C-alpha cells in the first residue's frame, strides 16, 4: 500500500478496491491505525466503532470478491457526525445530557450509506447540540492545518477528521453554516443540499426548518457519490421531498461553458477581508476561463435576515430541547442556554413578523435565480479564523452576525450550496468560496465544482500532519 493511502479521494479509493488493487479491510485498518496515532491530539472522534467497522470491511471484501459491487461508496471507510443515530450506539450530540443515550433505531442517512457499502468508522465530535460552542466538558477538535486555527463550528469533528485523513468522507449538518465553515476552515468540499433533499430522520434536531444534512469530502466527485446515496424521499421523514434523485456522478462531466454565474461585487466585498476577496476574484477568473457567463446581480439585503436568524433559531431550539430545558439547565453550556432563553423570550407577534420576512427574502432570492444559474459567494467573511478570535463568538452577537452574513441566508431560504477550496492565507491555511444555486440544483453545483477542481489543485493539498 502507498504510504499516503489516507489521502486518496473516496472515489479513487473505491475504484482501486473494485479493481482488486486494494481491499476494504486494508483501507479500514490503515485508517483505524491513523486514528489511533493522531486522534489523541486532533480529538475529532466522539466514538470509534472499530469492531463494527472491521466486520463491515470483511463483508464488503467478500461482496466485492463475488462481483457484487454496490456503487462508488462500496468499501469506503467514512464517519458520521455524532448527531446521527445508530441503533444501540451512544449518540450524545455534543451534550453531556445524552452521553448514555443509545437509540433504538438508525438514522436514514446512516442506513443509506451502509446500504451503499460504506464502512462507518465512528461518530465525529461536534459543538453542543450543533450550536456554536463545544460543551465545557467536551474536547474541541483541532484543525490539522494549525492548532491555533478554528476547526469550524458544529461539524468541527467532520471537517478536521476528513482533512487529516481519518476518514474518506463524512456527514455534517448545517443550520447557520456548519457544513460550510468547517469545510472552509479545513480545506474541504462541502455540499449543503436543498432543505428536504436529504432525510433528517434519526438526526438530533437543532432547528427543524433550518437543519440540513450533507457530505463533507475532499472533492466534488466524492461529494456527488455521498449525496447520491443519502438523498431522496423517506417515509420516516415527511419533510423529505419526493422528487427523483438525479445521477449526480453521471452529471459531473460536461463542463460549465455557458453557465450564467451571478456576481454581486458590492455584496461580496461588504463583509469580507482582503484574503477572502483575493480568493473570490481568483475563482472568478478561473470560472470565466472555464466558460461561465458572468451576470451582474444585486443580492437582497441580508442585514435584517441575519438578525432574524438568532430569534428564529432560538425558538426552534427551545422546542427541540423542551424535555430537558430548563429542568436540566445546569447541565447546559452558556451559549446554548442563552440561545434557548432568547427563543423563550420571542412573542407570537414577533415570531410571525420573522416568518413573514423570511418568506419575503426567500421569494426575492428565487426571483434572482430566474436570471442566473449559479451565484458566487464567500464561504465566510473572515479567512481562516483563529481559535482566539472565535473563543467569544457564542457570547458575541456582532462577530456571529459578521460570520453568518454569507451562510445563514441560504439556510433561511433552503438553497443548496457547494463550498470549494480556493486558496491559502500567508500562513498556508485554507480559504474557500461558495457557489449557490436554486432549489434542487445540486447536480449543477457539483458539476461546476468538479470543473473548477479540474482546473485547480487547491482541493488536493493536505495538512502536514502524521
């Protein structure tokens, strides 16, 4: 085996496995060994399920040997955010309250990954209930690009583990930016699907109408393979849409010549630093060379919407935690508790005003997409945030608002986005950008990401660790 097997792309890995150049058992053992060697420092896993993974790897090996190949995930060791139920396996959601909770069912997304032949290595660490801060008693995942750098909000374990070669892909969730922030921070490709494209059954709820589940991987092709497995209607989740699931892998080819790319220069520059602006301009140059047609647009004002995100999220989080808050308030961290208190303080009239403004904004964004196919956007306004800068974010509404300016609008609209590595800071830490599309345009987003990654190599860079 090559010494850098852990940094193979997911699809590249399974192509080798299906060609019998490598076995699922070898790949799984290699990653488990790497987890054992590095995760004491990186702290990305909440739980490693080594015995279960080894059994799944042996089963995959036998199936592939018989020629029973299930698809591009078959034999790939991946991991899931510790929001996702697995029957009989502890699922804490980053909270001490649930440290001993063992669900009696499995999340639909996990069932579908395993049915597609993926090998689930374990559960990845996250912030408390997937909000902004880690619980005081939970170890914070470390960014493999630099211990002084933020590992990226709630899907921090997913971001750091995938970037460090501790899995070949992972699941994250996004309520205000938590697929996109850790993807940007760790140099990954993150796909936030359209709300309802992926079932939320068996996934701990943060805010029901804002939560999205999606893949975090090292390339658009890998994200396409994972999305194909988890997307689609689910009788256990009535909010999962009935629309047929496209063949995302087949639609990667073809390039993006003629794609109408919306660009609002003023909006992109309004809350971004110089390194982020440089990456956006470089990405735009590359996309133009690939044949996109740039269409100037004016993105709807986001200032009120970002302010509305907090009380709206607070109300929904308060509902999700009604069985344990305030009865067990002393076991909550300060940031999550403050958000729930905010939610309890919202009046019915105030809530309805927020709902109406959200509907209005969603309509304005949908109208904008009548004239364009995709939109260029920052992934976050400040490139490669430090741990020190983020240490007060949960109690710093101004910083949170600045951070959410380019992410939470697309949770409020339910729009799909793909986050792509686009460059590096002077400290050689990753910077990313987003492409955003109208509802159910995941295939177009992934094709654009794949085309960009065919012309650049930012996604192929890895942190110097291990």
